[in-house]
C-alpha cells in the first residue's frame, strides 16, 4: 500500500475514534436518549456493519470470544454513562490515559521494567490525569470520570485479549455480536429510565455503524502497514482531535486545566514510546 494511502486511512481512523466521543456526547447532551439505549443501538449497529464487511470479504467466518465480548460491552456501557456529564475532550483524555496506564501496568506485572525516561513519562501522564480530576470549577464530575476510567480499563483488557489475532476484523465482528447478549440485563436494570429520541438514536447509529464499524475496518486496513511504535503514537492525536472538534462543533470550553493535563498525559506517553523506540 502506498504511503499516502496509509496516511489517509490512518487519519480517517483517528477521526472515527474521535467521532465516537463527539457523537455520544451530543446524543446524551442534546437529545432525550438515555445512555443504556445509546449503548444498545451503538453495539447493534456496529455488529451489523462489521458482520456485513466480513461477509463481503468471503474470507472465513466470524471469530471472537466471550471474554472479549464482555470487555467490549463493559467499555461501551461505561463510555456511554460517563458521557452524560463529561465534555468530549476531557472524556477522551481520561479514556486514553486509563487505557495506556492499564496496558503499562499489565506489562509491569508481566516483568517488563521501565527505563528512567519511561518512568518519568509514566509519572507525568499519571500526574496529568490526577491534576485533571482534582476538585475545582473545571474538574470533571467524579462519578462520570470514574466510569470513564473503568471504560478505559475494559478497553485495555479487550485490546490485550485480542493481541495476535490473525483476523482482527472478524474477531471484532464476532465480539460485537456476542456483546449483544448483555443488552437484555442492561435493559432490565434500567427499564424505568429508558427514553427514546429519534435524533439521539440517529447519533447512536452513526457511532456504531460509521465511527465504530467502518472506523475499525479502516484502522485494521492501515495497521499492517504501520510499525508498532507508529500505531501507538498516532493514537496520541485522538484526545486532541476530540477536544478541538468538541470546541468547534459542540461549543465546549478548552479550559486551561484540560490543556495542562493534555500536555502532561500525552507528552508523558510520548516519552514512554520514544524511550521504547530508542531501546
């Protein structure tokens, strides 16, 4: 694949990842759709699109496993309920930071040790998250931030389970389909607070079909042509893209707290990746 095409696909994938935050936030802020319904519609739309893409390839059946499906559901549910109160930019930063911290923690438990520069980067990233979450006028709501942290941990677990998949698109499609089983207890748990809204449902369909389904397909098309360090570092752009588009499209404020936390978190993770590349 030509470098320009790889760059284009990568950029589109990052926009799709940022789009999930934007679509979820606008649906839950500007419509009456509840977060449980958003989660259900997103997963159903994503499952249908991904299953269709796998069928069109004619390269084998759907794959996946139940542990990954439950982790995917936990991520999607935590993500939706967190965005009831979080701005798009701060939510994406918390999610991204929690994912990276969880994966680094897993590596440490497995015996991986950080070099001095990597340790400094990790402390900077964690310090940025702590600063963002400290009480104050511009701090995120604690409960919502906690839910987004849990969503990030679930996504990290999902990513770790999926390492080495020979066909990640087929595995993702299978995991989306399996995750639908968890929608019944979710609906039962929140039966008294379910609310329908046509525009909110439309945003959820876009999130599932385009930002998730098509977005993941684009990412998996670009991924084989990226080095591991490139694939990891390019995702540093997602919280920044989300914050900028949130300000431009949703009128959200770009607070000084968010700016400082972004520099600390994303800069710290960039140092970890840079040290890894040098090693």
